[in-house]
């Protein structure tokens, strides 16, 4: 079967290698030429990841030697195992996804379908190929949701993923986006959010930024549910420590909530405790 253990592991190895090389050049502020070389290498690997895993396609000599060194030194071995875990989970769940109705949300990178399994509901996200390689978008989700934010409360969690199908499966979260709450003049929810929910989310956001997840702080990417509080969705890897512009984006987003001061104070204190940055 295509999802044999060796195939999944090999895909995970190539994906981890490609992402690590590009991320290193990005985080360390390498020259434009070096970042472009790393990007082209990453695109080549993800464009051919199925063939590479099946050994039907080979890397160029210099890249292959670098890849073998990466494996030999056991670099980011835990990330390889984590990626393989989500790929294998998709293999086991994939028969359930056949025929699921997908909804196109317009500006989103994916169409979304819902699948109920017992008491749990999953969101099945099929990547669009318009602006990017679907496999690269899937791997970005694996890295942000499945590696960097794994186990982090109030952040959308990953269940399964597949490069070949261009699909990421997450828990389906309850609630409405902040955008929906702001524009729904007949819904008083946004004016009655308890401080506890804001404090919990402030602490979670600080932890997320410290781990390297953030990006795209807009009203449609934060959900609120009266029973369980806030959830961050559609996030991605970001630089650590977070740039000042990202912190400003976070606070600007939450400023539209009447009692946002509880969030602000918790976020400020969390960063002071970490000793990395003080918000103004």
C-alpha cells in the first residue's frame, strides 16, 4: 500500500530537511541569494516528494550529500517522527473522507469539509493550488499546528495530514470569529466576555509567540465560544522572538473587544516573565 511505513518515514525525512534548511536561512537573516536557493530547493522537494519517497526521483548530488548528512547526524529527528505520525494518521482515516462536501470560503487557502466521528467533529481542509504548492502549505500547517503549537491550549490542533492529497485535518472548533461578533449588532456576546477567557487567551498567545507561531492576526482568525473561550486558527510559523510589528498586530486585533485590558495585562506579564520583550 502507498502508505507503507517506509514511504511515510521517507516523506517525513525529506519534508523536515527541506523545511529546516529554508527556516534556518530565514531565521538567521541569510542573504537574499541564499534564501532564494533554499526556497528553490524546498519547492523542488515538495513538488517531487512522492517520487522522492518512492525513490523514482533523485536529488542533485550536492543536495543529496547534504540530505544524507542531515539524516546521519539525527538532526530534528523528533520532527521527522512527528510528521510521520500525522501522515500515518491520515492513511488510517482517509477512507472516511471520500465524498465529503467541501465549502470554498473565498480568500482561504483551502476548501473545508466537516466529518463527525462519534462525539468529535473534524475539519478536512483541502488546499487550493492557485498560489502555492499544496504540499508546502500542508507542511507549514504540520510545522505550526503539529510541531510548534502541539498541546498548546486555545490553538487549533492538527489531527492528520497528507502531502499527496494536499489535505490537513484539524479539530473543528466551536464559536464565531471576532469579525462576526463585531458586525453582529444583535449579539451582545462581545460586550460580556469574562476576564478569565481573555486572561487564558493572553497567556496562550504569549506561549505561542514564544514557541514561534503567529502571523496573519486578523478578525477572521480568532474564534470565540461562550463556553470554552478563544481559539486561534489559521496560524503559521513566525520569527522568534516575535518582531514588534507582530505584537502590535495582536494588540490591535484585541482592541476591538470592550474589556480587552484583561488580555493586554496578561500578555504583558507573560512576556515580562519570559524576559524576552516588554510590550509598550
